[in-house]
C-alpha cells in the first residue's frame, strides 16, 4: 500500500469525504484527490494533514509501519527518539528519488514540525496548570 492509499484508508476510516478533509486541512479537494491517487504528495501538505489530524500516525502514513492512529499515552523519551528515527528512515525511503540537498530540507522541516508539536504540548501543559491554579484560587 502506498502513501496515497494509506491517506484514503485514513479518510474512509474517519468516515470523511474529500470535501470535509479539504476543509479541515486547508488543502484543495483536487490536490487531496491527486495525493490519494499517488500523483503528487507534497511535504507541506503532509504538515497540514498532520496538524489537522494529530491522531494520524506519520510513520504509518509514510512507511506503512505501525498503527494508523497514534497512541494517545505520553510516550517515553526512547519511544519519541525511536519514532523520530523511524520517521526519518521512512522519509529517506519514500523520497529516495530526491537529491541529498532536497532530503536535508525535508528532514529539517520534519524536525521543525516535531519541535512545534513539542512546543504546542508545552504550552497546553502550562495552560492546564494555570487553569488548575485559577480554580484553586476560586475555591479559597
């Protein structure tokens, strides 16, 4: 199964139409259709999909390895490191037709995305702590 087929599997698993996926991800319906048929799969669209659907396992989408959905438990550092290694290997395999320079750009973009997710989780944790503090103050 190729990336496009896995993307279609995810969409049908979610019970969503191309139109709905387009609305959620900010990618046009025609581009999503092209992605599903394997004619064009851009890295910037990958980031949009993963931002819209954080439950989708990027390693599964790129390589077919692992589960379709991310496990929502907090991963250990070794699991995070292992996932990063798998993602990098998957990108290298899938994008083997690109030059080393193009691969470096994609790898750096992936690292930025992972950093963004970590930052977003950190901000969410801080917000949760702030909400708990406000709630405690209100109860006093």
